[in-house]
């Protein structure tokens, strides 16, 4: 096998390792908990404000 073949094999192995790491990460790390609806941090409503789940008093 020439150097181009080894390069292709290396790229394929890197892609496979990335996909495997992503799948394992999603399986074993718990999803972040969503804060209760309407609760704000420091009075901020978030990026989208009242339009997408920011509350609206």
C-alpha cells in the first residue's frame, strides 16, 4: 500500500473514532436538565425573549 492508501485509511479511522466517541458520549452522559419554565437567571429572559419560551408577564 502506498502513502495515499495509508492516508485514506487514517482518515477513515479518524472518522470512525469520532462517530464512536459521539455515540458513547450521547449514551453515557446524561442530558442537561431544563430549568423550570419561567425561571430566569439574574432577571434575564434569554436570547429570544418572550417569543420562544421566555415567559411573558
